[in-house]
């Protein structure tokens, strides 16, 4: 028995192939990694965080994902829950390098669009300059900062203490005061001790 179709049910082959090709291309684009805004919801370690994606997705939200932080291994940032950023996707899996997976990816591998992401911080309008002419390092509470400026280096803030272990070597222009282990205060001006109290 043969089935006959009316003219209104027939789709020309060229149009069918075009629609199929367009659908496949859209599927491939959807599978690619995207840069997604996110916030940190858990600090797993100095180089690993879990993030929540700050995007409207229906019918259900994206899952929270654990990923590496985009940083050198020689620097540890004071990452905080609530830090804002963007998760960017690599072309291949990075888990073998970061410890979040294993193995070496093959150049022909396909990667899920949330499988190879890395967290990077974003600035915001809530930030204010401490010194616009300096590179400034801050700790999370804002009680202490280190500024490297053309005029010199400053440790500042409500808890701007500087401690060292070992020797402190400087030129002859040091002006400072410090307390000795026995409780005496030593005043130094221009590299010369001017008083012990």
C-alpha cells in the first residue's frame, strides 16, 4: 500500500536540507562555551571556586559549577563568597591541569558548554580609588592596604601595621619608630637612632 501526500504536505528536498543544516548549525553554536556572569558561592581552595550563574534561564536555572580561578599559581587572592565575575570557557577540557578532572584532552574532543570554564573577577561601580596613581593591594575588610606609587610604597589603613620575620635592610634615609621585645620604643630619623624610651 502506498501513501499519497497532498501538495501542501510535500517539502522540496533543497528546503528540507537547508532547514536541517540550519538546525545542526544552531545546535553546534548552542553547545559552544559561553562567557557567563556569575558570583562565587563557595571558596574550595585558593585557586578553585564554585559559582552560581547570574543569568535568567527557563525552565530551570543552570547548575552551580566548580571551576579554577584565572590566576598564576604564585599569587593567592583573598577570594570571598559573593565576589562577582565572569566564567569563560576554554575550547578543551582543563580538568587534567587543574585537578578537577584527569587526562589530556584530544584536539578533536567536543566539550560541554559548562565543562571547561574558568572564573575571572569583574570590576564594578561600587569600587572607589584609594590612590588613583598607585597599584593598590587590599585585604577583604579594607582595614589595610599596600600602595605602590611613583612617590614610594605605603602601608595604610586602620590596621596598617608592617611586620617582618628575619632582617630588614634599608638605605640611610629611614625614619620610623618601633617597639623592642623588652617594651622600649626606639625612634629613628634619617637612619640615626634619636631616642629610646
